[in-house]
C-alpha cells in the first residue's frame, strides 16, 4: 500500500497482500514493522484510528515521530478497534509483530468525524452484559 515504510528488523518480513491485508512475520525476537506518517489539517482536534486485526497479536504505536508511542502504545488481539487521540500535529503510525507466524491486519484508516460504530455480533438486549476497559495502556 502506498505511503507505508518497511522498517523490518533483521530476518522479519512485512508485506501487503491482495485485498489490502498486511502480513507481519517476526523471528520470535525481531519485529516486522510498517510505518506511516499522517498529515493533520487540524492540530489539537480529536482523531480516531480504525483498524481490524484478523490473526495474531499486532503491536500498535501512534506518536509524534517514527516508532514513538506517545498517543497509543498497545498490543492488539484479533478484533475491530477505534482508538481516539488528540495529535498536536502530524503523527506516525507503527504496526508490528515479532511472532514467528504471521499476524494479519485487515484494514487501517483514520476515521471520519461523527458517530463511532464498531461491528459486533451483539444485539441491543445484550448491552447490559458488555463490559469495557477505557484505560490507555
């Protein structure tokens, strides 16, 4: 995909596949990384990043410079995510994995402003049984 920089460590491999999947295969020690800088038109305004992890554990960093995790530094298991932050200016996204089997990222994009909707198998009647963690770790 255009705009992404290959920052793989020795022996690790990151590659884009047909359909837009990103495969990240580490060595068990070294990481497969892809980085992208995102230009911000309105600094200090809340932004959100939407991504879907299909398989494996993906390390995500969002920060002020390449490899920095000032806004988010988290490991993501398979699922759909919407992560909000207030960038002071342009920001960097880093996706990585160090497992010796591939982790797959299905999609990643900066979300449009408005209502946040995530795909879920739950019905409205299930809402009382859903718990969440709002901590940024």
